[in-house]
């Protein structure tokens, strides 16, 4: 590979790639063995159409067959991603069995003929509910009893009686809306649930979503994982490839959320109600800085940024994405992790020439999974530069960036000199706890620097 080809690869140039695979929603209810088998088989099939061997994890850079693979990557100009097949494990109820002559439960959907109703509570899969230890809920009445509220209040929380299950105005909504400007100049809508809805969503999170494991590559908002666990796999790598998913939460729409709850074993009826409780459809009259595409893409029901359930549901919606990208990473001897919408790949120098092929393949997978890459945030960082993964330096060991350390040290010194009130510029309600949290984070990454910061903190007069 010549210098021109390498430089072109760094900026996204690639060999010609055929159209991507059709999408199939992935059931997050897989055991670990099933995940590993899927990832391995996918890795082995990436280059099957090009007639190439696939390097395994135990292959070394000196392995002659592996070197041959990477030398021949440039010659593979028609790369085909095989269809990511998925067979649902839930049991479908025959349509004729769903049509009943009596109302099976409150708010049942009318059937095709007058006097008929659809009973969508019969297709729960108790195998998965029992496997994850989830509550057995089949009807809206079961769901209301589980929340400890009336069926009327449950319908009110889902805007069941409103056109399109959407509030008529901001006052009628169950969310507080706030626009925040991004550093890029665009706008982000924060949708924070009001007290009653937040209580319901917290119960869904704690007693349903927290019991379903995310993919091993996902580290954001996953119990027992953190920005530190997301950074550790990439320590000492020759390069980092960092990608960012654009508008991560708004991309996850209502239909995908329904599919997630269905895959956990809940009936369609309960899945629909759970999805309506965890998505947001802002009123058409919502004020916005600009009525442009940023505003209109938020109008379909989507995961709200600000709801306690959104991070867990976003992780489950990206389960198939994590499976496929993990398989891709294994095929190229790379490591892959994801923290919310930040995707990180790393590997040895041997893999660098293959980036002009790897990047477009990765983009195809992301697009096939109905997500979008923010091309402006794509970065390739060599080990001669400072390599940061979710704010953690990973060049030779886990460390904190000098800039972050100096900034926090200056804030602490000013707190000692002029008092903490003047330094609380972001109006943190508990500024002392905020500073202690930042110091604890520094101490976890670099104990000696963290100890120096703690010594300064203890001199502050609160």
C-alpha cells in the first residue's frame, strides 16, 4: 500500500463497497455463549465472499498468513457484508385467535368488525420473563397493579386519550423541555420527566431493564462498568479509531422500544404500554430555537434525553450493533468498546493499513443498524499523540489528562483563597460533593495526583 492510499484511508477513502445488509432486530435475550458464537461466526464470514482467511485473536503480527491477509486487503474491491440473520425466539399467536367477541381488558383495541376486539395479551413468553426474573404482566390492568396506580392514571401517563398519544401543549406534557446549545452550534433538547412519570420510569429501570445485561462491549450506564472499564482495553495500543453516533437517543424510535420489551418476553399489549411510558412525543406547539431539521426529527416518538430509562433502552437497542462491530473488530485483530454514543477501536500497527477498508465497513454496519455516524467527530489517533478514551489517557497506562488536573487544581486553589461560592459557576446544588466526586475520579486514575488535590480540598472553608 502506497503513501497516497494510506493517507486516503485516514480520511475515509476506501475500496468500493457493495450495498449493506438488510436489518433484523436483535433479541437482547441471549446468553453469553450465544453472543460469542454469533460474533465468531460473523467475523469468519466477513471475507468469505472475497475468499480471504480471517485472523484470529491468537494470531501474532509475525504470523505469515495474517500478514498475507493484510497485504491482500487492497485487492479486495468488492466486499460483501453477509446478511445478519436473526430468528425470533418469541412465540407468535395466530391472528384468528386474537379476535374475540368480548372486551378482554380495558383499552383493548377494536377488531376488524363491529363488536370484535383484539386480545394482544396472549403472546407473552414466560420463558424469557422467568429467565431474567421479570414480572409476569400480560394486560394493562396487570401493569397498573404492578405500578400501584389506577388504570385511568396509567392511561393518562401514556396520553392514551390524546390524538397520536401526544400532549396537546407543553402544559399537558409529562416532560419538562429545555433546549441546550451544543459546542458545534446545533441544539439538544433535554426532556426531563415530571415527578409522577419519573417514578414510573424508575420502577421500569430498576425492576426490568437493570435485570437485562447489556452487551459486554457496552460500558455507558451499565451497572459495574464505567469510563474506566471502557478505557482499559485500549491501553498501549498503536492507534485509536474513535467514532461518534449522531443523535443517539432520538434515533431510537417507538417501534424499536416496543420490540425491545417484546424480546424480553412481554406480551404485545404490555410492550406497547411500556414503550409509551418510556418515549416522548413533544407537542407540535413546542417552542424551538429554529424550526429546522433538528426540531422535526424530534417529533416522532423517541427516547428522551433526560429520562432514567433512556440509557438502558439505548444500550439494548444497540445490542445488534455491538454484536456486529465486535465481530468486525475480531476479524481485524482490534478491540472495540462503546460508551453511550462513543465508539472506540484500537489495535496494533499491523492493522493500520487496513483502516481504509475497515472504516467504510464499519459505517455500513452502523447504517444497517439504523444509526448515523457523525463524520466530523471521526478521529484516528496514533500513540505518538495523547490518546484519550472517554476522558481517560491510555497511551501507556491509565492516567488523567494534565489539562483536567490543572483545571481542577486551579478551582481548588481559588476556593481556598476566595471561597467556594465564587467558584460554583455552574450553580451545583451541592458543590462540595461535586468537587469530592471529581477528586475521587482523579484519585482512581492517578492516586498521587488525587492525593495532592484532596490535600488542597481539605483547606477549603465551607
